[in-house]
C-alpha cells in the first residue's frame, strides 16, 4: 500500500485529472448502459392488466381488527364484493377472454363451480373425532387441498381450510402480502378448531408455503400455553428452503416501486386462465417465502439450544417428489428432517420413473442430484423411497431406510416421467387438474392438455402444458394419511 501511495502522489497533476475523468465517464457510461438495458427489459415484459394493478382494501392483515373466524369470514365476504366491483365489473373488452378467470361466465370463472374454492371454508361434523387445519401454498387457494378435506370429513373430521391473505382474488395481492399476515390467519384457524373439537386432537396439513407456516405456528405454540399445539403435521411439497437469490431479487421490486416501474415488481406476468391459482407471480411473494423459511430456521436454532422441553414436538409426515422445480428438496432433508427431535417422523419421497432414466432421457446433472437424495439417512426419522429402480417389471416398491424393498400395487402411467410440486395433493379424478378419465369439469380442464404445433402461438406456455398437475399415487398418500391419523378403520 505504501508503494502505491508513493506512486500516486508522484504522478503529474494532468495525468491524475484525466484518470479521474476517465473513472467518472466509465461510471456514467455504466449507468447509461444499465438504464438502456433496464428500459429494454421492461418493454419486453407483457403488459399489466387490471388484476395486476388494482389494490383491494378489504384484505385481511395482522393489523386488521379481526380476532375470530366469524369476523375473518365477514371481512372476506366484503373483500369478494370489492373484487366484483373493482375487477369483474371494470375489466375492458380487450382484457376479456373465454379462458380468463376475471371474465364473467368464462370457462375459468370460479363461479362455475358449485363452491368458490378461492374462499375460506369449513366442513363441520357432529361429534368430531378430531380437527384438521388446511394451509395452502403461495399463489394457490383452498382448492389445492379440497380433496384432503373431502375424505377427512367423510371420516368424521371437522375441517377448516383458510384462504391465506392476498390469495383467491387477484395477483396484485402478492405484491404487498407479508408472511406475518398469513401466520395471523393460521392462528385464527387453529383457534376455531380448538373451539369446535375441544380436547380432541388437531392436526395441520400444509402444502408448499403452508408447511413453514405450520412450523412457525408449532414453535410459537411450544412456547405459549395460550396456543393449541397441533398433534401432528402433514406436508405436501413443503417449501422449507428456496434459493437465496430470492433475498436479492426483492431489490428489483423495490427499485420498480421507487421509480414507478410496476412491471419490475413481477417475477412473471402470465394469462390468468386458472380459476383457483394465480399464474402471475410477484417478486415479493418469493421474498415472503424466503423470510418465513428463515424464521423457521431461527426457531429451530432456539429450540436446539433449549435443554428442557415441557411439550413434545408433533410427529411429521411429508410427501414430496424427489424432483421439484418449485422448492429445494434437499432442504427438506437438511433443514427439516435432520433438525427434528427424535420421534415418529417420516419422509416419503417419490422417485422418478426409471424407464426414462434407463433410456438416457433424464439429464445427468438431475440424475446425480437424485442419487444424493436417495442416499439420505437420519437417526431421527424414517425415509420411505417409492421407486421402481429395483423392479424388472416396472412395479413400484417401498424402500424403507435402504432395507429390503416391499412391493406396492402401483405403476407409473405411460408418458409420466416424474411427479411435480403441483401434482402432490391432487387426485387423478380431479375435474380441473385430473387426467383424461376425470369427470367433466364445469369449466376449463387443465390436467391433460396435449397440444402440438408452434409453442409461440399459444397463450399457455409449453412448460405449463408439460408439467404434471395430478398425482397418480394419490390414493396411496390418502391411505398413508388416514393410517397416520388412526382413521383407516373408522367410519363416519
């Protein structure tokens, strides 16, 4: 440093001045180029529609004067009246489409269904055996877990499914949502079930972001006697960890908000043809998932430091595809199961269809990641791998903790090479997302779209057409859940 200091001060003044000007010109040039690239990027994005820009004022937040289930439903009713007035009654002719969910009487209009599954719902029973709270994922709605609600209710379970704030209405709700708002809604759902089932068990089923919300609530209940501790946790495709780039991407959204560039607040802007799930995704939504996941890890840290625990941690059962393009599967192992205290915890991983792997149709990099996940072991949980890798006939087998496989009456459907994040909680006979044999849908059918031609001609992206939306092994997961809850031999 001393040598550089000497050289700098011995340079002629005119060289120093030119060097300073060059630095400033380089900086200015970088700013100009960055501005041009940013402008081109923004111009390349699709146009924002009414449902991307309108703000609904009646949405629940943790600051709302709402502390009970009835008040939550009352506010939600007001919210959906506002949705009708500000969106359904106001969208332009240019925005309307036969497959747009915000066009009245379109194939994607949620009101075509007997129940609007975008809203919070409750399925009561006389003399309930237990209660179950259903928590859907980010950009989803209560529809994603309605199949679980149905078969549990038939077994005598009082079911409450909460619509998370910012969901079930318009995608703009994702630009301002906070995970703490969803956590507050979770507490309202648990309070409702506590009132309705008394001292009987209450369980939480969480899909995707519903999983960290359930864990966050559980940790709070472990340290707060005023909150009802769930008896067990059941997860589908849990969002326990997402890419750390989400914490940096949020700055794109903040810059867009600061300079009135609303397109920059979006990770994707897509046509809204799904009646019960947003296709557009705000950067803030990913940031909130990242934040609640980080919060849960801090709660695990605090739990690990405690030497005495007055309450036992609930048992955890998880179902996940070994390949998941939405969340990081390895984090389910490393940041959930390896962190759980010893107990009756089980991770059920569904392998890929090895017919495709054997025929070299699976990427080598992907296959290598899968092999690492298959080798996972833990002293505090059970790993159940559902795979056909040891079967010559293509039958699926249960491989528990790397022991002798047990044959299962399951087979991969033709042309299905893996499950997906979306498919895990959805049965094959779902009218909206199911296969070609599913009952007729009252509106659009999204589960078996097979269209051929130039992909650029379609409103629906090729990746959306390819991604599996239904679980061919849904009955197996149902049986596992009923057994886990002690309901398999009981009738209503």
